[in-house]
C-alpha cells in the first residue's frame, strides 16, 4: 500500500499522541469506501483500503490516537491490543508519507 520514502521522520507515536491528517500536499478522491491520494509534489499515488480510509476520515480534526482506536473497535470486530497495534503501524506509515500531522 505504501512505497518507501527516502526521508524518514523519527517521531514516536503512542496512545496519547494527538494527530490529524495532512491534506495540504495531496489531491484526494473517494472511490466507494476507499480513498486515493496523489502527492502534488512527486505525483505518487497512495491508495487506502476501507479500513485505512476509515482511519483517514477520523483524522479530520486533531484527535488522540486512543480515541481513533476506540472508534475502530466499535466499527470492527477486533481486540483492543490488535487494533491499537495495527493503528499505530498504519499511522507510522502515514507519517513516512507526510500524510499525518502530530500536534
């Protein structure tokens, strides 16, 4: 889903970290339940599956990661541990692609 970026940012995310999506550098289209973004600087396309798109939608306003995890647990049949782990991994990938703003 994500391609490797040459620049990496080393910011640690935890459940209390407040994050929001970065829309400034992307053209965004919704196709059904999925979101497709194009980086306006390098032309790279990034496709988000239905769950990735659900996370993207929850990041419109600054929100602590634990609230995103809680909302996902209400929508999907998943344990807290797995949801938290997978959400943090996904958000770290978003950071690598400069799709995430940490407040």
